[in-house]
C-alpha cells in the first residue's frame, strides 16, 4: 500500500497575524454556548419585566362572536288542510243549541323542512364585549416575591454568560499561545534541519574522500535524519494548533 501524505502548507503563519482578541470577538458570534447564554439572558430579562407587570393594575378587553345551527329548527312549507275545531257550546235548559268552531290547519297534513344553514347563522348571531379591571390587592406579596426571584434568575443568567465568555476567552488565549509556540518550534526545527543538511552533505564528501570513517558519517547522517523527523513532527503539531484556531473562527477544517 502507499502512504498518502496530506498537502500541508504554512498558511497557519498568516492565520497568526490575527490577534487572540480578534479571534475571540469573532468566536463570540459563532460559538453555540455563547449564543445559548445570550438567549438565557434575554429570557431572564423578559421574565423580570413580566413579573414586574403583575405589581400594577391591569385592564383587559375581551369579546366574542357566535352563532349556531340545529337540525331540528324547522319551518312550515305547507299549511295543510283546514279543520274546524270546537271552541265552545251554547247550552239552554240542558240542551245544546249551538257548537261554536274555528277553522285551523290540521297538523297531521302540514309539511316542514329544516331551516337553511345561512338563515340559522343570521338568526342566532350574537356578540359580546367585556372590559375587566384587575387590582393587585391580595396578591401583592406573592407578586413581589416573584419579582425578587426573577431578579435572581437574571443575575444568574448574567453570571452564566460571563463564565461562558471568560472560558471561551481563556480557551482561545491558550490555543493561540500553543499555536504561537508550535510555530516557533517549527521554524527552529526548519533552521536546524537546513543546518544539519549542509553538515550531512559536507560529511558525505569527506567520507567519499576517506577523510572521516563510517562511524562519524553515520552519526552525522543520524543527526540529519532526526532533524528531519523533528521538523515534520513540529510541522504537524503546528498545523493541528492552527486548525483549532480555524474552529473558533468558523473556518472549515480541511487538510
């Protein structure tokens, strides 16, 4: 198998041209823990305002509109046949002389239908308007206690926000210092590798001319190899440290 080496550049040196303060200012707008702390602050402020409002009289205006429909609300469509119904009699000496009657519709011959939906809504339409004034007389102590609790919650939210931002600032300052130190180590290892490369080339020439023995040549070669390993190790460490700063800046982590 082949070992694929990532194409790492020295772009982290340019990244460190920003100060830790600049990185912190941008990270405050990106980090979710800071946004959550800010949201808790806003929530505590609204809760305090709401609890303080309960100390004052309140005026409420409410209203309602309504109507109704029923399937048994019916109207007559045909009066039906007229039938005479007795309404009284005239009796003289025990004899019925006349029976008075009045013509009325016969209910058994009448027809009905359910009143239309629109007509029922119009007939049953009603409205209501209500104005209520509430005076906080008996709940004054509980309302004041709620205000004090809301103030404590607001102070707790403010303290939590400061803790989160202070921790973020500490983490960025530490990451920035680590990246700075890694950069200095990488630059120093580069210089050491270049110096030992020249020493190795000189030793190789001297070895070929039999001026030095194999032991001295291998010692120089080992020192040069170790310098290259240290340079690569410091380079990878430097890139890793700069990627941490990229995270705080919201940059994508790529190699």
